[in-house]
């Protein structure tokens, strides 16, 4: 077996909690030949030959809390050299990311499995994909029109507004009808009406945590990672100071997983992270879902091994 991970430069990742690094380490433990590359090191010619410049990883070790050492050799191969390819590039989903999915569409011609399906990554925005499950989501509007968003805010009283292509809690605002900066906020986040955003009713259950549930081939691992906001903060993202608490799935969590299972399997979205606040689905992360390191540290569940074994 030969696995390729498409990631950001490893040196930019927080190795002590990064899911991609954990998966790579597990591959090495299982003696799987493991490589990594970035989205700018993949090309295709008119014969649909896909050529990949990758780094063969022979070992990976921690040097300090903020650095790592990778023993690697750079090589060039056709895509059929690899058994499986994991797309783990972080958002934003920009033009380069989109072009990557167009190139990897052709991997199927060489019987190479790409996780997740490039077509589905391109077709299902991580925020907008929840619209397929209107009974599971909070009151929501997607718009670039300030007047429509203000009307929504007046109706729902307290609202979370976020960009459609962001991650890690960046660019998110909480607003109320009484907010004196509401016009400035909307001008900023919509780029004066030129950028579409998502507005959702604020869910007070966020105080108990924004739960990340990892779903592999339609089946959830038995623990969620509840990301609990720090004092005075409404964003639960770990990157914004949230505290991660592993906990067993509730019956409500399992119900949501069952509701989205068929959709995920049909679209070959075989490695996703569902974000759940209270009993509401708020996002479906399909590019580079995270959280397994914290779950492993707090439970006896070997999440990385489970994920890698599921794709063998």
C-alpha cells in the first residue's frame, strides 16, 4: 500500500494536535509507504497522465512543541503509483483548490481512490451542504444583501454571521438588532454586498460545546469532541481558545448521523466532520476534518488507527 496526503507544508501544522500528522504517523506505524505533497505539485497532460512531485516520509519525530522533523525523499511518480490519496488541504476553498479537484477527477481512470471524492468536495460547500437537511439545521439565511440579513437579525434577535469559505472561527460575528456596528459589520463581511455569507440563529447550547463528530464511510466514531468557548467568547474553535472535551455520542448525535449517512455514502464523502450544537447540524466539514488527537488523548479509542484501517 502506498498512501499520499495532500496537505499544507508540514512545518506550518501544529504537529501535537494535527489530524493529518496523526494519520501519517499511524500509516508509518502500520508500515504503509507514505508520501505528502501540496496542491501546486500535481500536474496533468493531454493524455490525462497525472504527475505528482511528492515527499516519501520514512520517519516523523517531534523536536519541540512547535516543530517537527520529517525524514523525507522527494520523488516524481504517476498517480497510479499510489493506492489511496487523502485530500487534507485546509480551506479556504479557492481557485487552486478547485483546480486540484478537476485534476483529481481523472484519478478514477487509474483506479486510485481519492478521499474525499473530488467532485463532491467541489460541489458541496462545507457551510451550504447543510441545506440538504432543512429539518436538522437552525434558522438560516445565505445572502449578500444587507437588508435581507438585517431583516433576519430582527426576526431571530441574536445571529451568528460567517463567511462561506472560512475555517478556525475566522471572520465570524455575533450581532443583535441593537448592535450599533451592524452596518459596518455587514459592509465588511459581505465586502459591500459583493460576497455571500451565512447567517444562523444563535444557539445558546454553544455554551455546552460545538461538537465535532468524525464520520468514516457513514459511520461515526464513538466519541465527539465538544469544543467549549472560553469565558467571554462565543466562538468555540480550538484556534480561538476553545477547550476540547471528548464525550460519548448522545442519542441526538446518533440520530443526526443516521439522517445524513445515505447522503455522505452516495456522494463518497467518506471522511467528514459533522459540527453539531445542541441538536442542530451547523456544518459538514469535508476538506480536512480534525479533532482525533484530542479524542485519543482523553479516551482509549484509537481514532487514527480506526480511520486508516477503515480505508484498507
